[in-house]
């Protein structure tokens, strides 16, 4: 065999020297021959290949020579000098970049990273996407990394699936899996997590030399778990998503069995908690409950979601009001964008905290299967007339211990749908007087926030609303024709509102849409058209109604600042865009720096911004909404002309803006009058005290 290899080696060298590519193939065949175990020959081949700049095959030869224990020290020295040293600066920079990013990443447990000089792995480039890995500490080749290798499971992944990888270092594969499993239609900032589990942190840090983890961190949904203890700690939290699929692990692997067992234990835990909750509330007498309500000795759990724009802040203010009233309470909300509230969360809280009352906004008891026992009082504060609320089917599901706080003043619509009158409580919007108040502003704040006219709205760009509506309609046959009809209706509504018609109600807009649909030969059944119109009003018309008064103000060149996430792309108003105003004290300070806050909501005049503006010592100018279109009439709470000012049309808007800008003492008079009324009846403390008392009365009548 040696003779044949020597002959082949001479032939290969001769061909290479004569620029014949077949020489390279001969050498490759020699190295891959299973019978070639002669270290001396392989070493000579490796040196020759290196001299000819045939780096990939020479590295393969050196590796094989090292594994045969031939000239190990010299081989190690050569490969480190030839393959590692030329790239060490690049590796050092990548390591530094990764360490900095991971040290500041929220889903990577803080720990001490070793200095670059302490790393033992030496990554030796075999080609553009493959590294051979030499462990200098153990003096052996331990593995290789093929960045282009993709497992077949990647193509089988589906959106919103939660996966866990074990010991994954292939960057392209990691990114591909993240793209495959992301939520295509997320609710605000909600994200589907992806887990990267590593047996050894010490091994993981070595790979930071060559794998760019910063790309994996960008959308903040990757969770890194180092070892079983960290995995156990993470998956013991009832708010975390448990994996749907385990990759890089076989069904017989110990870690696979651990994840599988975790899923089973979670089911058993839910069953056990369900029994404990049932046992406690089954014994709770209504008389005891009423007494707790009367004495403010009850316990309340407020349920909300971080994936809302405003509701989470209203719940925050309810909880703060309870703190002031001495009522024990907890807020159930997702811990982060990759967490979710699960059945276990509800059951754990019911079992440990034992609340007397569950409280949410715009959602009912029957939407939460875990809040199952009738002896738990439940309040839903209805602030938005959403389809699932304005439903006779929902009305049928309301039980004796379900109570509805109605922010719309009139109970007519609820009663017409079949909601029981004895479960309804009138409850307008309220304000947190500890947050919204007069602040002494810094010079920087005055420079940044001061303006004559201020507006807050996260949905003020009609073009974005139109596109959102069209996206909802896309995909079906005849979409292009439907699109033309919708755009025509949009343009007519926009034009008529700009001319002075407010078109608040659904009827005038229904007539416009029906006419344009008919002109393009489009018909819909009643059910589909009703849904179509609901979405058109929500996405399109309301944005137009918010935008147009500000476009009027723009025409006269007023000094304005617009806060919210859609103004920056508005074709007319983008120059006034200031970004998103952080709810709470920052919002109040912005209002403090503004002379006039213009209300933009055209279907409900009792908006929280009214009270927040007045307590923040600024003047609120809201749009007049005819009673028949006003779901919550501010004039039932504040006296128009004395405590609140409304504008009726374009000219009236100009006249009142000019008058109140020129007369600051008149502005302050209206503000002060409004403050007195708000402090009397419209704080969260006043609202909750009254509601708790009314619920106690209603429960007592059931006894």
C-alpha cells in the first residue's frame, strides 16, 4: 500500500507542478483512502499542499496526521500559525461584539465572561463556511462547524410554533428557524419565543468567536438557557411558552425526556390547582363577601395585557387607587413580550391570593376558563363597544356574580341586547390625580414640549387606515375591483369631511360605501356587509375624522406638536410629528407645556385625555359630537362653556383657538372650574369606592 501511495504521490506532485488539476484529485483520493494511515506520508502531503496554497485539503491532511499522533506538536504549531493566527483579530472582535450584546440582553442570565485569551477553542477555516475546531487546552480536534448545513426539520416549521434547540451554533439555521416561527400577525409587541439550550456555558463562549449572535438578538425573542438548572428555572414560570418542538435532540435523549416530562407535570399541576380553587370558593358565603366589600377588606385581582395601547394604563391607575384606599390587590399582566398569561397563572393566583373580585376591561368572565367559580365576583369595565361585547350571545352568558361597568352612561344598548339590568353599573372614565397634575418643568422640557396646540393619537393617518383595511380585504377573487370601490369611498368621505361634514355616524358612511360598491357591481350579504362597515368605520373613517381638524389648523399655520406613532408618515402633518408620548408623568409634563390640547376622538367625548389635560393644567378643546353619535357625552359630567369647551365646525375651531390662545386668563378659568368637578367625582378612588359599594348592594339582593 505504501508503494502505491508513494507512486500516486509522485504522480500528483508532477501533475500539480505542470498545472494539471487532476493532481489535486489524486491527493484528495489518497487522504480519503481508508487504508492510508501512514502519518509520515500524510504529513508530507499536508506540507506540500500548504506550499501550493491548497489550504482546505492541507488542513484536512494536518488534522488526519494529528489524529494519527504523528508530529502532533509540530502539526499543532503549523495549523495555528497558518490557519488561526491570520484570523485571530477578526475572532477577537467578534467575541467582543457578542459579549457586549449578550451582557446587555434581557433573556441571557448575567454571568462573568472569560477573557479572550482564556478561550481554548481555535477555529481553523476549512473553506468559506466550515471551521475545523482544535481544542488547544486538550490538544485535540474536537469537532467542526458547517455554517451552511441545514436540518430537514427547518422546512417543516410553522408560524407561531415554539421550538427549543440544543447546542446550536449554525447562524443561518438559527435565523431561518426564527423567520419560520415568528408570528405573521402579532398583537402589538407580542412575540413567539425561541429557545437556545446549551449543555455547557464554557463551550458556548468559545463559539462567540465565529458565530454572530447579535443578529439572533435583534428582535428580542431568543432565550438562552445554559444547563439544566437554568432551563428548570425558566420553565418553572407559569407564564412561559412551553416548547412545541425539540430540535437537535432525539426522542431517547435525557433532555428531550425532561421537556416531555415538563409538559406532563404542567397538566397535573393545573388539575391539582383546579381542585384547590374549587374547594375554597365552594365554601365562601356571599354574606362574608358582602361584608368584605362594605369594609373595603376585599382582595382584587386586576387582569390586563401589556399588548394593549391604553387599557394596561387604566388598570394601573385602578390598582394605584386601591393602594390609596387600602384595598389589597394584584395586577396580572405578562412579564415581557415573550410571556403569556396561562391557565396556571390564574389558578395559582386564585389559590395563593384568594381574591374576592376579578376585574378586567372589555373582557368577560367566560373568556377566561380558569375564573370558573360563581362565588368569585367579576367586573368587566366596558370602554369599547367591540363586537364580542355588543352581542346578544354574550349577554346570555352573564351570571349573577358578573357585573358590567358601563363607560357609555346609557344602558339602553346593553338592555336591548339582553344584558340583565341588575348587573349594570354606570361608570364613566376616570383620572389618576397623583400622576396627572401641575409639574414644574425644566428648561429642557420647556424647549422640547412647549407648543400652542398639542394632539395625542396613535391612529391619525388615514392612508395607513386605508391600507390596513385593504389588507384585511385582500386575497379573495375580485379584490382589485373591490379595492377601486373602497378607494373611491375613502376619497369621497375624506373630501366631504374636509368641506365641513363630520360624518360621525355609520349611516351617512354606509350610504357612501353602498353607492360605490354598487357602481362597481359588488354585492354582499347583510352579515358580511355589517362586518365590512364596522371595519371601514374603525380603520378608515375615524382616522379621517381625527386628521381633518388638524389639517385645518395646518392650513392656518398654527404652532403644533402631534404625538403618536402614525403622524410621522402623514402626507400633510408629518412635520409636526414628535413620536410617542410615554403614558403617565411624561405625558402629563407634555400637557403642562401645551396651551391647548385638541381632542380627536369623534365618537366618544368623555375620553380620559379630557381629565388628564385639565388636571395637567392645560386647556382641552374637544369636537362637538351630536348626542345620537356620542357614546359617552362629556356634557353629562362637565358643564359646557364653564368647565369644558367644544368646537362645532372649521370656523368655530379657528375662532376658539384664536380666542383662548389670546386670553390665557380665560383658559385658566375653564381649567380651574373643570378641576373642581373632577376632584369631586371623577378620580379613580371616587369611582372604585362607588362601584365596590354598588356591587355589595347587588350581591346582597341575591342573598
